[in-house]
C-alpha cells in the first residue's frame, strides 16, 4: 500500500512539473481578410509569436496603436510576425483601413516574468522583436487551439491523486 501512496505522490509531482511546459504555445495566426482581423481578440502567453497573414485581395497592415510594430503594406499571401514577450494588452489597426482594429492580450506564465504594458506612445522593450516575411509556412491556426485548460487538468489530477492516497491509507489500516 505504501507503493500506491508513493505512486500517487510521484504522479502529482510529475503533473506539476510538466504542466507549464505543456501549456506553452509558441505560434498563433491571425487572418486578414474581408477587411477584418480574425480573430479580432486573442490571448497568448509571453514569448508567443503572432503571425498575421493577408488572405484577401486588398493590401493591409498590422500596426500597433503605440507604434511598437508596423508590418508595412502586406499584399495577398504575405505575412508578418511579432513576438510578444511582456504581459499587457496590445491594440492595433490597419493603417490603410483605420476601422480595422483588434488586440492581443499577453498574460500568464511562460518565461516572460513580471512587467506592465507601457502607455500609448511609449516605446516597448527591445526584447519584442518583429520579423517580416512572405513565407509559405503558417503557424498553428487559432481555430484549432481549443481544449481543456492544463491548470484545470492538474487540479483535477491532484484531487484525484489525493483521493487515491486516502483510499490506499484507509485500506492499509
């Protein structure tokens, strides 16, 4: 019975150790089409690279409201990437079509550490690096990222492991 208790404790420890690594996402894609950003609001972890892909026939930009990035004019099929390292909410627009607006919320763990979003007009950290390209490779699409929260899974596993340990201890006595 002690083996069962040790197994439950080791399982819980393994879940806690692995959960942060399993929840990290490195890439997200936002489509630019029909004069809108889709999705128009996303939430990502620090260190995530967001790639905007122009899927429509009209040229567009992705331009941060505070000036921290600007893709320049993207023609159909072209993309632009930007890595978000610091927590905060980043609003942006298309400079050609100012009614096209959207936002990226950066929150949660990962390697980003603490920090706050600079006020509009302030310059961002140099660790946020834009990368422009017209590559054919596309990161993971946001519509395919559904699922269950890993912290929730870890909490349920911990609760379940605790129940197994209590049952094992009662049986042993």
